[in-house]
C-alpha cells in the first residue's frame, strides 16, 4: 500500500535480475527486479501462472508472448536478455522429472534444454526475505527502500498473504513455533 507500490515504467538504465519459483498445480512465478544507479530497488514485471509447462515459461522468459493450449494468452518478458543473472528455487535441481528414455531429469535441466539457465538459490530464502522486507526495506513505509510495480499484482497479493506457520495450541506447549512461512 502507499509508497511501496508504484506505477509501471520503463526501467531504462537499471541493472536487471530475474528470480523464479517453480510450480505446476501451484503457480510458477518469474519476477524481474531492477536496481537503478541511485540504488532504487524495484520489482518491475512478473509472470505468474499455474499449469504452464517449462517450454512455454522458457519462451515467456525469453520475451515471447504465448497462447497456451487452454487459450490463455501470456505476454512475454519485456526485459528479456537484459537480466544479469537469473536465480531459482534450489528444489528445481532434484532429478525427479521422468523422461521418455527411462531417466529422470531436474526441472533446472529442462529449462536449460529450452535455453534458460538459472543459478541455484539457497534454501530457506522465504523467511530471510520476509525479515529483510519488514526489518530493513520497509522499516519506514513512507520512504521504502524496495518498491513493487503495479505490473506485479500477484506478487503484491502473495506478499500480503504471507503468514508464519503455527502449531496448534496443544502442540505449542511442547515445541517452539516454527520460523517457516
């Protein structure tokens, strides 16, 4: 709300980075973040969708607009090819995707075969990012150090829904509450 969300704009002169969270039944998300020469940090653009295959997501990340078999039209990444690096959830490197030749491949390998190479992120990043947002970047909401473009409505919605996991009152008698979101 307020000054944390801003109107979309063309981020000329920004250093651009990508981040990806994979999903099939749960939505996959690819975010483009920019850092200006003055140090302004803004999430500029998002792809967000469930049941979108790796070949389609790869094309979207490369800047192509696609029409999915179910008729959904998804616009391509306007910052395609400008990203300095792309990072992804480390679970994508698990070799758990069955192939027709009887082998298993990782989702990261499937993306690589479609021309998208990600760097492996660290586990537990969700809690760390939440702490950074509230403890540093949004400590003063009137002068936020990180902003989100309104071109990212699902990111804004997701951040607003984040909560810490809780044990029931009975279980909490014998355990500390978890730090996981």
